[in-house]
């Protein structure tokens, strides 16, 4: 039985857009704006809310009271789905990649605190998570529910992300986002106009497959593909949920300069990549860039 919903969350849309004052940017004759999607809601930030909102509508429309979804042990999507269940009256089940490790990390403690039931799949089985026998076993174990893919990246999720560019009341050339499952990049690119382009910074090692995923997601959401986007693969820092000392230094320096602590799994890698490209002259003078903080 679904839980009674908590008071409806205060979703802040459009999220703030602020220009970043940084001499490393201005000396290259570039303008850099931050799209502060991290301020949409403390528990449903950024692309997580954008991906979930139409999935929640679909779950209700199909009469479901339970959400089942997938993610790693540090997944922001797992956290956000747990929060969505809490606020909108859904039971939630998180299917976690790998073995259980106790005590739970902060992300999974938060999810269980919001009522989510956790279950675990070994990595071999997890790679088969979209296959019928694996899904049937999960539904038999936990009961029927609305399945949301890893990262919330499906047609409804992409359509939610496609709404972001229309909130930008400035002329810009390039919009950047961190890319884990491809849904945010697919949606943002689909929502662009004219000569605007999108650039995704892959947070996965060996994430070249993401290009195919972006195209598949665009077709699922809109029936067509766009060619106004690209992927960067040089700033994953060892892979998903991995970090190196230079990334930690960048996070601390950025916080000291701008009062913003970047998420080390996603946005810090994107911002590091942007500043690395700036330093090497990788953006043409006069370029206006928007970086999405989710």
C-alpha cells in the first residue's frame, strides 16, 4: 500500500541563472553562466526532478503506487526517487548494483530514511537489469510497480530535461552538463534552438557508448535525433564515483572563490573540464557558455 504523501515540495522553477565572475573566464573573453538547477529543491535537485516529474505522472496514470528503480551505491537518482516517493505517496524500491555494504553510506542511509526498500544485484546480473527474467524476479519479490531506468533516463525523463533551455533568458552558444546515463544531454540538446549546441562531460570511464544511448533516448522521447551535441571523455577521473587529488583541490578552490561546493561525482568533473578547456583556448573568444549544476 502506498504511503500517505508528505506536504507537497516547493519546487523552484525556473531555477536561477547567474553569471560566474572569474578572471580565468574573462581573460579568455568568454562568459560563463551557472544554471543553478541544484536549487530546484534540496531533495529533488536539478535533472533528477526534471527526469522524475513526467515519470511520476505516468506512474499515476497507469495506477501504480510503487516505483522501482536502479542505481549504484552513490546514486543521486536513488536518493531523488526515495524523496519523490516520500513527497508524492509512492512506495519505492531501489535496486542497487553490487553487494550490500554495512554500514550504509550517506546516500543509501538517506534513501532508507525516506522509506525506500533496498535490494541488491550482483554486477553480472545488474548488467542484465533490462532483461525479462531479471525484471520478472524483481516484480515477484517486491510486487508490481512502475519501472524507472537507471538515472531516470527514458522518454518521459528526456522530455522533462528538454524544458531546461527555454528557461534561459540570455543568448548563449553552448550549454554543458555532466553525463552519466545520457538522458540530460539528450533532453537539453533536443530543446535547443538555432545554432546552439550542447556538450556533455562523461563521468564514466569508457563512456563512448553514451553517444548511442543519447540518440536512442531522443528517439524514444521525440521520434527523432538531433546532431547539435557532443561528448567529452577526458575528465572522468578514473570512472563513476571515483576521484583524484586534483579534483578535490579544484572543488576546494572553486568553493573558496565562489561559495559553491560542487558535487564530486558529477558537476565537479564537468566544471574541471570546462576550466581545463578554457586554459588551453578550447573555447572561441566571445563564446557564451551555460553550465548546468544539477
